[in-house]
């Protein structure tokens, strides 16, 4: 499978993101630990680690699940989307520490194999109040492991995007298992009302954002149908796009980057084929759109990588009306050539690529 595999090097942008992520994770762990020691001075080190990592993993999972709908509502969240896989792997590692310490504290000191003990120590599977909630956490952790292990673009390429995407939608099943894991654990344990309130609030935010994003997308589709024969939608003023740079937008679920270069406008799909890098944050170098992450290039008028490379992205039609840029969000096949929209240098009033 990996004859053409080559390791991916972290860009400065990704390194900065990872340092910020690690710093916030460390800050949370320190703050949580200090507060626990203040309010529960007799707490053991094992319990402190279990609580700190468990709550951090749960918080990170909620953040991960809100990134998708937030990006559909506003392109300002796209930089977080491009690095969401790093956040997911970090969340799994925190959850793994939580799981390992739980197994060690509650199942490793007996004669039974610790993994077997998870399923056999409490066999009240028919009871809600005494249900063995740790089994739910175990299966959720397995799903998160599978997602973390296949997060690299090597798997995205070899499993095919369709299969890879279907595999990673398993995060919603894992989220459901974790919700019941926490609810049943809280019910059987300390009965922490504050934790229950935060959990309900987190669920409301995740579900609410998904419903709002779905409604906005539906309204956009309805508005598109009402436009009749004119599917073009206004993006921005021409002056907002810097020379050899781009404006990135999401219209009807289509992530599009409109580039201005050499008196022309061209639009391509915003995600690089290599690792979903943000092409719209790159620039035109030697006549090619250059991804800011790893330098993959595409010709702006047809979305094709220059030979001998074979990567391709979708293309879109662009128009210029009275100094305003319009794009048709109905894309063409990957690599299909579209004549650039010519900019009238005198008054920038009319331009088309049709």
C-alpha cells in the first residue's frame, strides 16, 4: 500500500497550532488539579489524574464536534478545521491516560485479567442504575484509537476519501457512548450535579450548532433555487483580494478559493489533495497556486498539478460585476479547464469566464 509513501513534515503553521494546543491542555490540567486539591485536599494522585484527564478529554471532544458546524456558519473557523486531526489525536492520548489509570486503579489488583475484569466485575447489564458504564468507555476508546491511528493522509489516500470519511464519522457513535459512560458513572458515583449540568450544556451546544448549520445550509439551497437562471453569488469586492492571493468562502457547502493574478480571476476548490491544506491561504508562485502547508501546486485555470504530478481539484466559474466578485458554487469536475475571468483594468466593471 505504501510504495509511494513519504513522511509529512510539520509546517510552521502546524507547529504553532500544536504548541498552542499543548499549552492550553497543560494550562487546563494544572488549573483543574489546583482546584481539586483546594476543594478535595485528601484526593489521591490516581483519582486526580483520572478526573483531570477525563474532563479534559470530554471538553476536547466537544470542541472537536463544534468545529464542523462553526466552519459552515463562518469561514473564520477554517484554520481550526484544517488542524482538527491534530486535536483529535491529542484528545485520544488524553482519553487513553484516563482509561489506563482507571483500569489500573479498579481492575489491575485482582486475579482476573484487567481487560476481562472490565466486563466481568459488574454484570448488571439489565440494570440502568448499576449498568457497567466502564464497558461503554472501553468501546468508545477503541473507536477513538481507530480514528487516531488512521488520521494520517496516508490512510486518507489508500482507504479512499469516501471510506475514510465514513470511518471517521464514528466519532458520533463514540460521543454517544461517552455521554452514557459519564452519565451512568456520575449516577453510580458521587452524583455530581455540576458535572451533569456541564454535560447537558455541552450536548446542547453541539446539537444546537449542528441544527443551526443544517438550517442555514437549507436556506442557502432554497435561496439558490429562487435565483432562477443566475446561480452566481456575490463573494466580495475585487479590491479585497490581494494580487496573487485569494479569498476563501463557503457557499452551499462548497469550500472555494478565488485567486486574483495577472489581471485574471480563477476559482478552485479550497482543499489541497495532499492533506486538505487551505489553498486559499497560499499564493500564486511561478503561475501556480501553492499550498502553504507542503508546497503542492495547481494551475489556477484548470486545478491540475503541473506535470509529472497528477493531483487535481475542482474548478468554478467566476464573474466580475461592477467591481464585485461573483462565483458559481456549482463546481466542475476535478481538473476541468475554465477560462479565467478577465479583469477590465480601466474600470473593473465587467468580466466573465463564460
